[in-house]
């Protein structure tokens, strides 16, 4: 497709990338005189109209976003059967290529890149766009180290196609799927946070936490498998960073960070603690600098000198300078105080009496506040996220932080997450399916079959003709979906082959096909037994209007031969 011009404006040059769903070309925008990247959908997607519509809607929404960590989308268009997206051309390489070449990264670099990716997600989430396919292949790293996420908006269309059609090229994404994506369930901002946690894990260790022979096995690992902590695979990972990754990748969305902004705040705090107390303290060891290197005067004047004849030679230690001693002591005291304050603030241990956190499960916020007031408990309630729950009624508390029974200081705040019931989902397409197939599809998607009515149609009897709500629309889980099915009254009937059958069997076959038995004529026939059909008015497999009567001929058996006259005894 090189040197082709799209829309009379974009001149394609070299192919610079390829994925499961598209090919990427370097091109020149002749109107604005700049180089761009153009992503063109592969041919196997162009006949999927639902996919194309979703692809265009999401891409146009993504084009409205402008952020330093997001690859800009300039244009979305179509020319003939070519569907394309015009994007910012990034001089750099994908994060997946970087990991493949470099292996595990130093944790400060992981923190820096993760903050940039999280910043892009936070911006997108505030614009009501969920990526749904966060993975190293979709992150570009520029020569100056800037991370830029691409494929915003495309992921929703791709993932929907993947779950239904198992489309090539998206299988790799299952390594980064959240458990709810693996189940084909409700997906929100926290699914992106889970995927970013997997990316952080891979940056730190050089490998993904779950891998297997096929996508189904990997998806099941996301749902049920235990993740090996990254510190077991790579040395030198701060425990606090590992905790952040494990929180991002918790199986339950409610236990993850509430937002990408909250994740960034945690990473910022981690960097701050490291800058104040030194990286070795962050790693759980002694502080860096003179404090770690100092030998305090223990009252003894001995010291060990160079080896002589394989043995240490004992000598006198030089006395430490008094000014240096003072500096060291002051530095140690300041470091200890700062570290204590950081830990205190981070763990919420300053002020108040320590009590057990009450259990607010299944209460409304009003009931939780009333409980605190009635029992004179000095705590505050803060509403957190609305989350999907099959067990807890809408409007009631699903979970809380701190959890029930955990220690908490009086005057502190308990954040509670509220059930929004079964959540919303996309209504599946039932048109063309049988009534039983429609019922199974609805159950799998979290909906129920509602009213079933019939309508005259030439479709096969029982085939779904229409539905309400429409396919692809969002509706609360548990919603009843009404369908209209064909009564088959206008459908063509297919003529069965009834020659050689008895009249009764032939009549039953015609009835099953939507036809009726017409007039019957009888004839002698030596081929077919008496009572068997020897001829049918229409050829087998002929398409007829339902209810058509069919004339037949039926065998009387072989024609009898005339017998000779038998003479009497008298010769009469």
C-alpha cells in the first residue's frame, strides 16, 4: 500500500508496525506538511459493521483527548473499504520491545514510567474513556524517556470482538486482562489499573505473572491463580513498591486503588520517602551515606590494619574528630525523626485512641453514621466508590477501609464502597437466534428473558426478529429483555421426499414441513407395495408456500392377471 494517498491528503510511505487488527504506516499529511502514523484496519474486520461502528465512536472520543502521555489522534476516516486512524508519529520504540531487549528495569525507572502511564489513564478516565487494553505493546517510549499510551478507544471494540470471535492478535492481551475482563464481565477504570499493575510487574521482573499454553488457561489464572510476588523473582525491589503492585492486581476491584490519581499519589509518596531517608532504608536496610559507613567509638582504641602473612595486624585506631562526631549524631537523629514522621503519617498512627474498626457491611451510609452516633464512636464515614455486587443490595455498603476489626485511631475516617447492584452491561444481539439460544445468551450476560411475542414472518418458526432493549445498548444487569419471534407463517416450506412411504407416513412428513396432503389417486404398480406413494406432485427440496396441498399417487399393488375357465365334471 506504499505511496497510496488516502483522502487526497495522506501519502503512505513505509510500513512501520503491525498488530493483530491493523497495519501501521509512516505517512505525510500533505495539507499540514507533517509526518504522521496511519493505522489501517486489516481486511477481516471491515465486514463486521458492529465492530466498525464501535471502532469509529471510540476513536473519535479518544481524538478529543490531548495529554503529554497519550499519543494524539488527529483524524479518523474511511476510503472505500479502508478504515484508518491518523495519529501522532512517535520516534521511539514500544515498551514491549524495551523489556525484550533490556529485561528487568531498575525500580526508579519503573516508578517514573508507571507514573506517566497512570497520568494518561487518569486523564482518560476523567473524560469517561476506559482503555481496556493496557499492555507494553500499547506504550511508546520516546528517546527522552517519555511514555505515551496509544490505541485509546480501539481497545473497547477489539476486546468485544475478542471475547465473541476469538480474533487473532488480541490473544496476547489476555496476559494483561483483569479478572473481570477474563470473565467477560463489567469493566471500569479499575480494570485499567489492574492491567497497569501487570505492566509494572513485567517491567520489574522482565516477565508476566501468568503464562500458559492457551488463552483460556491464562484467563483462568487471572481469575483464580496466585501471583508470585515480584521480589521472589528479582532482588532489590522495595517492599512498598511490591505492595503497590499487589494492590493494583488484587482479584477484587474494590481492593485496588480507587483511581489512577490515587496510584500516582502512592508512587509519589514512595519516591518522597526514598529521597528523605535514602534508598537503603526504603529497601529495609540501613541508611545510605556517612551514617551507614561510620564506626562509632566504643571506648576501645583497637583497629585492624592490612593483612600481614595471612593474618590481621592489630593496631591503634585513630581518634575520631569531635566535629565529625557531632555532625554524624545530628544527622542520625534527624534521619530517625523524619523516618518516624513519614511512617507515622503513612500508617495513620498519629493522635487518637486505638480502637477496632466497626463492621458497616450491608448498612447504608446513613445507618453507619447513626451507628457511630448511637455508640458514641469518634469516627467519620467517607463514601468511596460505587461497585458492582451480586450479593449486596444497591445503595448498601459492600466493603470498607480499614476493614472491620482492624485497628484505627479515633477521629479517623473509614472509607466505604457502595453497591450499585449488578452494574450495567451491553445487551447481547439476539436477532436471528432461536428462543432457547437467546435465553442462554441473556443469562450468560447477566440479563433475563422477558416477554416473548410472535409475529408473522418468513423466518423459521421461533427465530428472534427483534428485541427490546436493542443489542449493544447499556442496561442494568438483571434487566428483562423482551423479544419478538417468528411464527413461521410466511416461511417457505421445503418439499420432503415421500415416494415409497405409506400414506400415513407421507401425510406426517408433509405436515411436519408445513404442507398438507392433497388429492390421492390410486394405480397398479409392481414396484411399490400396496399403500405406498408412487408419485408426488413436487420434486423433493422444492420451496413452496406454507400450507400448500400436495397431490400424490398411491400403489394398489401389482395388476392382477385374468385366470382361465375351469371345466365342470359334466362338461357343461
